[in-house]
């Protein structure tokens, strides 16, 4: 087993373009918390705080981050720019937008040029939770305790689905 971090330092960064993204992005933070993965959550706007974004990307690897979950809505440039700024894997979450329901966010995040990947997830809460689960699955390849937790999570999920009934 590999220790996730020393002294609880964050291993995963959860960043978002606005505090208005928190309703969605909290599902990533909550999932990481459920698995005991140390994380941090910050607002870093690509358009309103470009210098902060560049600094975060430049320091990410040295700070020990092993994954960055980035959520944004509309012209959602934060995940792609973060992928351009660091070699730490970036997981993109399209946040539902006011006018185009997040389809704009999804296309902004997923259509990256060859060579600068962003692993892109579903629009909204499911995407945020699944981004966290994907980071966890990656960390679990070198962490036996985390792997056991992930297997237990999947088993509980399967049992819950098997217990589902329809009102007939
Ligand atoms: C994006 O613009 C943010 O990620 C957010 O989803 C969207 C709207 O931001 P606010 O106007 O609510 O701050 O940059």
C-alpha cells in the first residue's frame, strides 16, 4: 500500500470557475471525502483570475496533487487551460449553464486539441461524482486500502440495484 499523502496534504484539487458551480462540484468533494482522499476545493476562474489559474497549474505537481477535477459552465475553459498548464491529470466536469443547459460546457471541455487531454465527464452532479470515482480508481491502482474501499462501494451499489423493485 502507498500512503496517499503526508500529514493530510491534498492529493486531489477540485477547482471551479465560480462559487455558483459549488452545487454541482460538492458532489466530487463529498465522494472524495467518503473515500478518505484528502482534497482541496477552490474557485479559480479562467477568465476572471487568469494569473491565479496559471499559478495553480504551475505549482500543482510540486504540491503533490495527483489529479485535478475542474468544473466550469458556459465557455468552460478552466479544465482545458489547467491541462495545458500541468502534467497532473485533469478531469473535466461540465456544469449546467443558464441558457444552453450545459451542452455548451460539455462541448467546451471535451473538444480538446490532440496532445492536451481532459478526461471529460457527464454534465452535472453525476459527472462530478464520477470524476471523483475515476480519480479514486486511478489512485487505487497503487493503494490497496483504497482499492478495497472501491470494491466495497461497487458491491454496495450492485446490491442496492438488485434490491430495486417496480410497483407492479
Ligand atoms: C463560468 O461561468 C463558471 O464556471 C460558471 O459556471 C459560469 C457562471 O459564473 P457566475 O456568473 O455564476 O459567477 O466561468
